[in-house]
C-alpha cells in the first residue's frame, strides 16, 4: 500500500511511458472569478520520465497567464545542505535505540533484506526511525524503475518560475512535512513500514497506470490508486492529507482576495476525493473546474 502523499520530501511515486494521444483533460483546475485573474490548481507527480514532456498546451497556457507560483514547499529550502542535515537528523534514532528494537523481528529481517537489495547499508537503516526506513526503501525502487524527481512537475514549474524571476510562495515548510511523519505514534510508523514492505512491488507496477491516468486527467483512477489504501489508516489519512488540505484553503483564498494570478502546484492526491483541496474550495462556494 502506498501511504505517502507528501510532496517533494518524502517519496515520489509516479512516471512512465508516453501517452499515445493528447489528453482530453489535464490534471489542472481553475477558479475564475468575474473581473479577476484565474487561480489554477495543478496536480503534481513528484517524479516523471522525459516521455511526459512537454506538458499539455492547456497547462502551459495557464502557467503563462499567472504571476505567482505556490508550491507545497520552497524547493530552495529542500536543497539547502544545512537545512537538509537538520531534517535528516529528525529521521534518525539518536537515543541509543536501533530499528530492530522498535519493530517486529520478522519485519526487521525483511527490511534489511530489502535494504541490501537496494544498496542501502544495513548499519544506516538500523539507525532510522520506522517511517524513514519506509521512505528510504521506496526511493531506490522508484529510481530503479526509471523515475526521476528532477523531472517532477513541482521541480519543472519551480525551474520555470526561477528563470522568469517570478514570485514564489510555499504552503508549508519542509520541517512541517517531516513532522507529519515523525510525530506519528510508534505503532502507526511500524504499520506504515509493514504496508510499504508488503506492497512496494505492486505499487511500482502501478506507476505507469498512475502516470497515464494523471496525463489524461483521469481523477477516478488517481483517487483509487493513491487514496484507496490511505483511507484504510484514518490517522495517516488525516495527518498526511486532510489536515494539510484544510491548511491550504486560506492561501488559495488569499490569491483570490488579492486578485493575484496564482498557479498552485500540489501532489495529485490532494486534488481528488471528498476531502480534497478542490472539494473544500467548492464547499466554500467557489466554482472549481477541471481544465
């Protein structure tokens, strides 16, 4: 089960081969208030292959019409070496305990087997908290399957905005994203790790379906594959998805009130389902239409 929807920091899932025909829809929504600039919500896959570029003309036109890029986090913060080291410190066990003391013995054995297969030193994995072990095992599997975070949608628009000297804002800090996982109870972390170990191969196999569905604007399939398993864990669903979606309503409304032409890029999972950012904005009376 893929239980990670946290943007740039934790886990990227998504990519594959090119779609044969141009999609009828994009994974893009627009709020178009009368007499004011549109605000766009773009669903991101945090890793892709070159096959999915260029993006659709609809998406590129929407971005060209905006003046402010808003993403989950500031990617400059993410790539800052000092900040990165501090964040990694949060993910490691520093009190003398090791991973084998925190999780079931059989699960630990499987984790080490997976780690060695992925080229991760067992001594490093042993110092990780359970949630970090889950993330660390997912990343090499995605990379081996050809997925590149440098080709992620959020990275793509970040690069374009920086080149154009466009105003950039962040919905949250990288530290906050890490805390969403780091503050989970130990039992929930172990359950998450167990789920990742059990389902990682299936999820890697599903990546092409996810990417093709994203490229064609197929919200039903994205909801099924990205949210289907997550909702089975209410704590994770609330912590990683619902709480953050609720926090993001206000920054979107700020764009509308300021009449700022904003282009908001968040993980695709945040724009589908009954608790999505799209659904929350519609409940507040906004007309939010897929493009």
